[in-house]
């Protein structure tokens, strides 16, 4: 396995569960890829994801199914409130559909509430359809006919809704919603899920989100110990099953002989042979860099290289003095500066996460750890020519970080005087620490035009998983991609036994 992102670790965990001998080679000194945590002066920071759901009890979330398959538990704190700073005003809202009605009533009145309630009804069959076929049933060979077969009755029941899940969410949105605020809000949710607006976000992805988030009394999860605790739980589970993880093990070549992946070569020159398969969790662009130049047909290489990429991120990690913070502060906040600018516009949307409010151990006593970021909307082009040691880079960092400071000042007005640790990350940081081409959030594949590609390659014994493969970006999706790649290496009978054990 090349890479220990959540996609790679999920694949490794399921392979270990199947009884394969698994070695994960991770370039970085910390496992987890975009989901790794790091520590500075006693503050524990998430480098990436902060929104988790369906982890604390059995759920259709493939990530939870990975945890179940390797029998690890992940203690989570639960919460249900977000802070919103939108052009319409500032408010806290509970995640659930019912509670959002109260916000709508205040902001937009009866008609918007009725549209929202109608949308919940419209989405119900799609939400059911989206979970009718668990991704864990999929594999990339003929055996899929058998493993999917057992779900045919439920697929048939949802046949009509299934049809609509293949396009973009925009079609459903435009039919059901006319209120401009609601349209903007749903467009924002699409952007947060996929890095793309509603017109390019998959209806299936949104339907899955509706199934997960808009249940009565829903609560979201936050792993105690942060995203790194999730990573550690999977690593511990798969190591217990005999799997091995090597950190600081940068792969610089996938060894290919007679169109078969036979192993990998590390930057140190060490060569490692693979008995069954090599699986790459690196992005599509980064995987191409590892292949011998003539390993792929030219057309295939060009096509993969041309995969459109989402922009990158700006990050602000702060360790602050927590004395006398505003009361009832929510852990997560969304700031949208201007709907008219477009949801994907650079510096328009800012996310703030203060996870030490849910898990105080993430910061020294009386302090808090904060992660602010501009989600997948920072153009790499603005950064690509900077030398990271130059004065110009420092000043560009200050300039482009200002929007995150302003956002945070709306939540904690005296934030600047509280700071004890201050780290600004740019697309170059993202590229460097996450080993991701151009620091991208992932492929920008429009659901209106097609699907994410499968994890298969024309090279025998070489599979891919992670957010460059089906079903796409985000923790549940990359966990699913890892499970599917692992299933494709296992026998059908092993696969069927796993489905039974994880309750699918
Ligand atoms: C700031 C941010 C916030 C996010 N928020 C959320 C959220 O709230 N909820 C959510 O569900 N999703 C969120 N996401 C998306 C989610 O985190 C990612 O989609 C997911 O973690 C990607 O996992 P992956 O396994 O595909 O890839 P990665 O995490 O990129 O892992 C790939 C791994 O491969 C390694 N690698 C690459 N090349 C090599 C090589 N040559 N040799 C060895 N190792 C190599 C890398 O070092 C890395 O560890 C967020 C992402 C970011 C960046």
C-alpha cells in the first residue's frame, strides 16, 4: 500500500481483516494523510477534516464499517449545533432538519419553511436509495455480480429513485426549491461535501448526506483525541491483525514488469516485492509520477493527467488562551462573505473548528486549539512561484490569511491578543505535508458529466483507492474506495463473509 490516508488505511485494514499480509508505506512521519493530527507546544491540531458523522454507533458510513470490521471502537464526543455567519445574519442552528425550520422561519418566513419540509419529503426516497447498496458490496471484477446480487431486491424497490441519483443534485434542487436563501444554503452544503457547487455535486452524495444528517435528533461526532485518534484506531486495529506501517517511507517508483505491478521502490533505494497487488492511495497525479514512463498507454496517461483538480486551502492553526471566551461557543462555524460572489470563489467561505471545546485534552488546561481554513477555494496558481523561505512568501501569507482572521474575529473578537501558537498554512504547505499535487482538495469531477473513475488500472496487480477514485472526496467516500479495492483482491467467499460480519 502506498500512502496511509484514510482511503489507504481503510484498504489496508480490510485486507488485514481478510488475512492478507499488508505493508503500508507512508511518505510522511505521521500517518493519516489529510486526516493526520500534529502537536505544537501542547496543542493538538487537526490538519484537515473536522466534520464526522455516523461513527459512534453502527451506521451506513463506510468508515464506521471499517472500524467494525477490525473491531476497534472510537470514543466520540457528540454535538448538534453550528455557528453560522451568513450575509443574512449570524445564528446558531442545530444540524437536524426540524431545527433548521426555526432559522428559516426567522430569516425567510412560512414559504421557505414549507419548501424545506417538502425537500425533506422529496429527498426521503433518494436517501433510502443512496444507502440501499452498501459500497462494501462492490468489487472491481465479475464477483460483483454475486456480492451485489443479494441487494437486488432492495435495489429494485428503489429503482426509480436510483435513476435520479446518477446526475447532479442541481436537478433535484431546482425542481424542489425556489427560495434564494435555501438555494444558497444547499449550494453551500454541496460545496462543503464535494468542493463543487450543486450543479456539479452528485445527487447520490447529497442523498447520503440527507440520510445521515437529517434524521430526527441527529448528533454529529467528533473523535476524542481529534482526527489523529481516528487514524490511530485504524492503525492499531490493522496492526493487531498483522499489518505493518512504515513511516518516512516515500515510494518513488512502482515496479512494473510485463504489465504487472510487482512491487515498489522506496526513495532510499530499497525494493519491496508485492505478492498479490500494489495499491496506491496517492492522488491520480501523484500516482502517475510513480509509474515508469511507458507503463501506461499514452492515451490513458494523458487522460488521467488531465483530471480537473479542485483548488487548495489556506489554513490557520492557533493555540489560544481560553479565559472568558464568549459563552455557549459552538465547536464549528461557517462564514460566508457574499453569496453573489459564487460559493466556490476564493476567500468567500471560511470554516472554523474549535475541537478543544468538545475534547479539552486537545489543549493545555484553560487553552483552546483552533483550526480555521478556506475549504478548497485557494488557487494554487497564486502560490506556485513563491520560494517558501522568501520575504515575499511571508507577506503573501499575511495577506491571504487576513480573511481567516476577520472570520475568527467575528466569533472571538479579541482573538489576536489570545494567541500563543500561530501557524499559517498555504497551498505549498498542503502540497508538501500531504504529498498532494498542487495541494489540491481532490479531483473536480462534475457529477453532471460523469462519475469518479474506478480504482482499476490497465496494469495488472495495480489498484488505486482514495479521493481520486469512486465514490470521491470526503472521509466516508475514501473509506468506501479502500474497502472496494480490498474486496477486489479478496475472494468472493471472503467478501461475502465480511458483508455478513459488518451487518450489511
Ligand atoms: C482541510 C480539509 C478539511 C476537510 N474536511 C473534511 C470533513 O470535515 N469531513 C470529511 O469527510 N472530509 C473532509 N475533508 C476531505 C477528507 O479529509 C479527504 O477527502 C480524505 O482525508 C482524503 O483521504 P485519501 O486517503 O484519499 O488521501 P490522503 O489523505 O491525501 O492520503 C494520501 C496519503 O498518501 C501519501 N503518499 C502520497 N504519495 C506517496 C508516496 N509517493 N509514497 C508514500 N506515501 C505517499 C500521503 O503522504 C498521504 O498520507 C477535508 C480535507 C481537508 C484537506
